[in-house]
């Protein structure tokens, strides 16, 4: 049995996943209806490079 680890960005319990949204990898909380983590910075899905701010992700 795998115990989900808390969110590495904000500490919410219940596990997290990286999902692809509009070309970006964003962190979602599994225990909260896969809501997007408000703290974790997304990364560019194609290049794997993290974004430097949330501004671009909000626009996407
Ligand atoms: Zn989080």
C-alpha cells in the first residue's frame, strides 16, 4: 500500500500529481478534487524547465 506523500510545495496531505495543462506541467492535489496547487510553480511540459513565476501560467 502506497501512502501518498504531502504536497512538496505547500504540505497539503493526500498526494499530488503533475498534470499537463495548456502545455504546462502543473501540480494538483489529489485529495482536493485535483485542485491546482497555489504554491508550486509550473514547468514547461516540452522542455522540462520550470517557469520563473506564476504569471505565464495564469495567462495560459
Ligand atoms: Zn500544494
